[in-house]
C-alpha cells in the first residue's frame, strides 16, 4: 500500500463495511444515505496549458477542495498536473473508496468529447489527431466505471467544469469526431454526472472573476445551503448560471442516484444533524510527476 493511500486511510478513518440494501415491494432498490464519515473527494484543476491557458481552474479546484473539506469530505487536491499524475490519483482514490460510501470527483479545466466519450485534458498532452485523446487525456468513462465498480451501493458524483473553448488552437481534426464541449454519457446506477453547460456547448471561463461561472455559483450554494437536497441544489445552480449568462449557458445533470434523499453536507439534510464527523484534511499536489 502506497504512502499516499496510508495517509488517506489514517486521515479519513474509513470503516470497512457495506450498507444493507432495502428493497420495496415493487422490487425497486432504494438505499439509505451513506454514513456521515464515509465521504472522499478527488479534486483536480488544470490551467497552465501550453495552448489556450485558462485563468480560473486552479482557483476553482482549491476553492472546491476547501468547501468540501468544510462539509466533512476527505479531499485530495491536485492542480496543474500531467496525465500520469491524474491516472495515479484516480487509481489511489478508487483503491481507498469502499462500497456503500460517497465518492466525488471534480475537474476544472479543458475537456473534449470524442466518439461519445469525454476526455479531460492534462498538462503536456500531445494531441494532433483524434485517436490521441485515448492515450493523451483522461477518459471520464474510465473514471466513472472504476468508481462505480468499487462503490456499487454508494453515491458517486462526477462534476465537470470542463466545457471550455477549443484547447488546440482552433485546429480541426479530419474525421469530425471532435465536437464542441462535452457530451452526455449515461450515468450508471448510483451516480450523478453534473456538467457546467448543455451538451455540445461551451462554458464561460469568466476570466474577470476568480472562478468560472458554473463553479462560482456551485461554491456559493454549497456555502449557503449545503444541507439542500443535491438535486434541488443543482437545479438552483442551473437557474443562477442561466440568469447570469442570459440563457447562453445551461448546466445539465445525468441522475441515476438510488438514495431517497442526499445532500453534500455530512451534518445532514434539511437540518437533521447526524453525529459530528472527524476532522477532515486536504492533501495538495501541485507539480506533475
């Protein structure tokens, strides 16, 4: 077991158990919300791209890590990292995650769709043709499948503020398999995928402010109303982004959650507090390896 994983286990105090599954008379499975001390987040922000650098993703990631830590998540934060570091982080994150827990993956930076999948662009990516995405970028489908396979009975959340402008200097690829923004992927059971804008659209990086427009409003509501049901919270984010952009940017979610009610605050939803969670921590890695 790597030193990275040992630190996470020590900090998080994760217990190894599986939640009991409750089945209704119809056979539809409805699971209870995961315990308050079982929440783990991997947060990545990439901004210092050689082509089309961005202003806000590192701020987005650092601010998201801080807010999630305050809500009781154990958070691993990585900024301006290459593909190897991103893949290693996902591997270690999934290794620590246990069934019946909450796993949250957040990314801010460049992303592109190719042949029905979304790819998150690391620093140092060398992409000159479409198939390079499979080898030079992080597949969102791979991340989601890894998390879902490890945490089938828990809650898995993917938040992508990655629908930015073309990171490759505006050049076009021959086959036309590259589309604008990101595409809907289909969320497996127990998961929610949140996108900064609608499919095939581009999100505003909002360079005049500290955060991108989507993350700015998500952070604001997480600070203001962390005990809001997660579906209501994302609806409110959508309304605020729609209003600020005058309808040009409309966030979207794919929802297949299997819990009757869930909020991101470990202290409970709608003012009903569970026991006080242990003190969380943020582990930050800022340099590619």
